[in-house]
């Protein structure tokens, strides 16, 4: 069962914990990203900034990792998602609680599925196939607990 979201930016606003598993299907290698995602209005109010920060463990090595995306609101409660440099990534419509997208990247193709599990959890699955990549990423986002004032 999916939880419908009438306004994607209102739902996503705030701080989330992120656990992402990664698997390279061609080699069997696996990895994990653990961190946070902060989704806040941009300084100029034109979009929301989606900033992930954490640690990626891959091949026995752990490094800092992160990314920034822009969520540009549409009047119907959906959004366009762009990379930090403004290049288009995909659209995002969670009004039914589930959304499928695709993104060409060179000759590879990313197929994504977004699922709203509850008011405090959503998940994303990316399957990437092509000559350069053959992998699956599965992410679970859980709303981070609020800190008491002064912390």
C-alpha cells in the first residue's frame, strides 16, 4: 500500500536519515551509503535544495560522499528534479504514493521507482543498465527525529 502525497515539497521538507544499498550486478560487488538528506527551501525561494551527506563504503573502503539536487515546484504539487548544475534529472509526482521515472545518462539508462511508505518513510529503487553500468541502488529515507531546543 502506498501513501498519497498531495504536495511533494511539503512532504519532503526536513531532515531524513538515508540507508542505501548498492550492488554491481556485473561483478557482484556491494556497498552501502549511510547519511542524511536535508531538504530545505533555497535562499532565493525558487526551489528546495536536496542535500545528501554521509559515508559510502565500497570495496572495503569508506569515504565521504554526497550530492545536491534542486526540486522545482509545480502548481499541482509535483516537482521537477535537476542536478546542482541545472541539468534536468527527472520529474517527481507522489500524488498516488508511487512514481516511476527514467533518466538517460550517456548510453546507460536509469529506471527509478519512488514509493511513499508512510508520513515518515519513503523509498527509492534505481536500476541502471547499459554499457558502462549494471547496478541496483535501493534507498530508505526515514524522517529524522526532531532535536529538542538548544541542541
